[in-house]
C-alpha cells in the first residue's frame, strides 16, 4: 500500500481555512471499534434467512446455521411438518467411522445436498486429505482428467446467499461422495460413483439437454450431449465432434462473451490456490458465448450480438504483474460518444444450422434485449438456468428495444423464420423509461406489462396483439416482480412497496390480486421488509422478513396468505449479550420541507447522551438505489465506524430510489452532480436540532463509487458545512464514466436535423473538478489502480483540478484493486477510520503497524480478484 499525503499542518484544523478553530481533542475508542469488526460480528450471528430447495410434492429442504452448528431440515407443507433431514450427531459419528477423520455435530463438513432415487436418498460430498486412509474405497467416474472446474465442490449453496458455501478445489484434498437413505438412516460410501457434472461456464445447454452451444475465439460452435460428456471427461479428447455455426465473428463484433478483468483475476487466483484449470475456458479454447436464449422446444436459440468495432478502447495497468507491468485493454463507451455498441438480434435454427437476423432497427443507437421466461425453482436446483424464450414454441420471439435517450420503449414480437417484427406496446416518457420482465398469460393470449406511465410502477393487462385491456394494479405505491400467475384462477402474486399506511415505504410485501384488478390482498403482514421464495406451482412460499433493528424471521405461507409453519428466527442473543445495540431508524424532511426521507442512525455502544459527537453521513445518491439499510445487517462497517466515537447515519435523498414515485426517483434527472446534496445537509441539520448529542460543527461524509462522487461534491458545494470526507472510487467526471448509466440517469439530448432527418446526440454534465476551488475542509480521494468500472481517471482529474486550485488534499491508491475494495476491506476500514478520527476527533492511531488487523490477518487474494455487484454497470 502507498499513501500519498501532502504535508499537513501540525495544528489540527477543522478546515484548511486558518480562521477556523482547532479541533477539540476527543479520545477515539479504537479498542471498542476493534471489538466490532465485521469479521468478529460474523462469529456472533450466522444465518439470517431460509433458502428453500424445492423437491417433489411441494416439499423442500433447507439448512440453517446458528452458534450451535448447522441443521438440515425437511419441510412438508401439506402435512405441515418440519423435521431434521438427518440426526447431525449420528451423521457425524457415521462420517467419522468411514473417513477416519473426527467430526462432531457442530462441525459437519457437508456443503452440498442432492435428492436422488425418487427422493429416497440424499447425496452429498465431503473433502478429506488426499492421502487419508478411509474405511472403504471409491472409484469416481467421469471427471476431467486434468482437473478442471468439474471437480469444484459446492454445486449448491445450502446456506443460501451470504452463507459459508462452496470453496475452490484444493489440490491437497480429494472428494468423497456419500449416499444417505432417508428411511433407514444408513450412510454408505458407494464403491463407484458418477457425480453429476457441473456445467462449465463455457457451455449453454438447450432445455431438452441435447445440445451445447459455446464460443471459440469469436465464433459459435455446437456439440451434442455425447460429445459434451467426452469434453467434460477430457476436454481435448481427439474424438470429440463439434460443428462450427458462424465464421464472421471478429474482435469487437464477437459471439464470445467478454471476460472481464476481474474474472480473469479470479481464474488466476483459482489456479494459484488450487492448481485447477481456468473456469471460464478450457485448453481447447472453448469460452462462454454471448447470452444465448433458447426456444423452449430446443429447436432454435437467439443472441444479441453487439457491434463494438468503433467503440473506443480504455486501459488499466497491472502494476503488480510479474515480472513487469502489463496493459489490459477493453471496449468502453462513454456518454456522448458518437460510436456506441449497436445490437443485432440473430436467431439460429439448429436443424438447418442456419441463421436469420431480425429486423429490429427503429431508433438510432438503440438498445435491445430478448425477453425471457422466469427461471423456475427446479431449474435453479438442477443448475439449468440458461435463458429461455417467453413463448412455449419457437415461432415467436419477444424482445424489447429502447431509444438511446431511453424516452421510447417498444415491446415487440419477431418472426424467427422471416425476421419480420411487430410492435405490440409503445411506452413514451420525457425521462428514462424502466421496465420489468414481460409475463405471458396462456402462452401469449394476454400480456402482463409493467409501466410507470401514471407516475407509479404498476402492472397492465394487454391482449396478445398489444391492445390494452385494463390496469391491474393502481395507487400510490410501487409494484415489483410477479412471483406466480394462476391462469385458471386468473390471479397473480407479486411484491410491492409503499402501500401500507404508517410503514416505511421501502419495506416490501407480497400481495395477490385478480387480473381484473379486484381483490388485492397482502399475504405476509408484519412491519418489516419481506422476500418471497415460491414453489413453482405457486401453492406455497417461504417468506423471509427483516428490519434493520429486528431479528429476521422465516415463515411458510400458502397462496392465500395463511401461515403454515414458523420456520426460523435468527438468534441474536450472542450479539446482544456481547453489547450489540440495534441501529435506530428515523425520518426527516427533505430540503423542500415536504418530502419524507428515511434513515438509520448508528451510535457508539458506549453512547453517553451528555456528550457531543461528530456525525458522519455514509452516502450513495442512487438513482438506482439508496444507501439506507432497511434489513437486519449487523456486519455493516458503519457499526464499527460508530464505535470510534461517531454518530453515523444513512439517509435517503430525492432522486435516490426507484421504490418511490417516478417523481421521487427522477428528481436528479439533468442534475446528476448536485441533486441529493441539499437533502443530506437538511437531514443532518434536522437531526442536530432534534438531538443535542450531535455536533453540527463536526460533519463528515463518506461513500463508495456514486457515494464517493457525492462525498467529494458535498465538500465542494457546501464547504462550510461538510468538514471531512473520504471519497472512494467516485465517478467524479461522469463524462468519462460508462455510457449507459450516465446517459440514463443524467439524460442525453436527441437532436434531429430538420433538413435531412439525421439524428445526433448532445451530452453535457457538471463535474466535481469544475468546483475544486471551493474546497475548505479535509478531503481524501481513493481509488484502485485497476478499476475497470469507474476508471481511476475520474479520481485523477479531480486531483489535478485540486492541485491547480492550490488545495491541500490527501490521496490513497490501492494497487491491484478494481472497483470493489473487498480484497482489502479490513485494511481500508482502518485507513478511513484514522482519517475521520484525525480530523473530527483530533485523536488517531499514529503507529506504523496497523495492529488492529493482526487478529484478523488472512492471506491476501490475487489483486483485483473480487468485485462488488455494483461493478457491472453502476458506479
């Protein structure tokens, strides 16, 4: 790590202006913060939700971990029973006898479970030392000889999202495959076992599981299942027969999916840690294709091939590469660019081995995507999640196209044989139009389409030719995804926010409604945010409810909203016994005095109401989301930051979230730099008036990506109010951020030439560098030097403007790190903490050794190997 710090005056000032008063020294509580790091909190609370794995007859199993270990449960909704899948103590004893490796009920090594033999047997894997002397023998049949990703353990994640799931293969371990008979309770190690192969990343599989499509270099290839089986066993088997489908793929106009730098980093890490071959490719050059969407009858598939040949290049440098730094080049369209990716929708007929391009062109520089069917629970369990067309056959291909400015959206249907396109639905708006997946009723006799045309996100019912029949949902609330449609009863189940009076409008609930708009009913009451995991037949669903200050609860409901079983409630006793205190929700008014904003406050666990505390706002302006935690998240870094002696808040702002009205969501349209700042300032001022323990003279602000952009903007727009900021990887110059996000949320002007009808686009946006001269307080700019999402040019341009304005500021570069700081999250937590302690408290750890990390030291991953979900498109 290199910390580039300009010389700072020995006298601590709350701002660079010499007229300000020195910061009054207030002891920073490093000891308390060290006790509440995310790693240590993770040892006090475990699973927070139930992830059902549905099997036949509406039954499902799940695993749930507490401080007493992991339990595996089998639920039968019809019988209203919940019972252990097996006795964990007996299972530990049986595993110990066979593997001759000691286990107990709290430390079972089981990480995958699969039901087999008509659901009478479960199969699972256990890893043992490679040279372990086991009680028995097992021959494993049909795995890749050189040991590629087909050997990876953990094909399923019984822990659900965020659980301690599958690990990469370990060359010092070998995998044993067990079978457990549910009726007899007998555990066996089969002498021979053929594990179901894990589908490699390069393979797209047809619904009938007879055809595999993949890419090599820039073109598409296919093989049948017999040859696919050979490829899984030995990828370069000379007897494998493949068929090349295209020959015109080329760099920038390819049928091969772009493998991001972070994915390549991950492959490198996997190879270094386990010696395994790269996951996204094999040694014959097979790589993942661009997104392949299959017709449900497996006769055809479609791709959207994007022509990027004229799109400009961007670069990052692998500064840590050995023996010398290397250059990484990738295509990156920026807002306002003349040359942007152009979509081509192509349909392939497998029997004829032919290709037909659909006639989709309507808008200049348009966007297009195929509309696909929802993935079923059974498909997820079988890892068969390749996209499929909406219609049941192969004669109709539904797709969506949108103008570059996103003001115009068409729902279309293409004829795969002729390429002709019919427009079914047209949506128009003067800001960007957002959409949700189209749903078919009775295979397209009717369509369910989501729109914000009346200012709120609602579902509309159309006939199959695009004629509007009725508005299904209405009112001042926002609907989300459809989870199930009962065509016979003509009802649907969906989620929505903001409908319940007196509740935080960001809390999600499940509802049912008839397709004619009658009989809307909430299915999962309770003042919390609810997520739904539904059985494919729609008869039952698992509801996980959570609130930021309440332990999560998991309940099984039937379709009518009747509670069947209480499944789990997260055990927070160890947290509370150790001194954890829940964050406190609050609401304030926006700067307009009218709009309600919702937030969360984190206090030190040794809070003294008679003291004065600096306040730090953790921010993310949106517009695709707000940085306000609504659900139980005890491992939030803001918990630890508060323990140092701060009040830390998260609060929304107008323009920050799509779960409110369209007016609220698009408030910042055309003003992407400044739109949320006045609300953040107003919120802090109201809280300071409300609570005497908040020191309005010591205000800090921090955030990552869009939050880094906002943090710096706050320091420059309100330099007398915000005194200290840590600005992480901010998109300070949105004219050099990616085209889709910047043009969507700020807006781009489409200009039509009246003489010849030609179209061009004009883009202009305010940048943080333009107001660098306003800086008064203490600002730290940080970035990863390999950020291929928000390129470090954003940070460097602001740094250059600050230098030219003769401003003192701090800059921190994380070598080998991309957009997410996850690989160095613990280290950077203390960097951020030191900065706020120094300039808001006047007391900070000045030792060279970061001793706070010693107890949590872990091997450093390969540089850039981890990224956050926001890295794909969002800053």
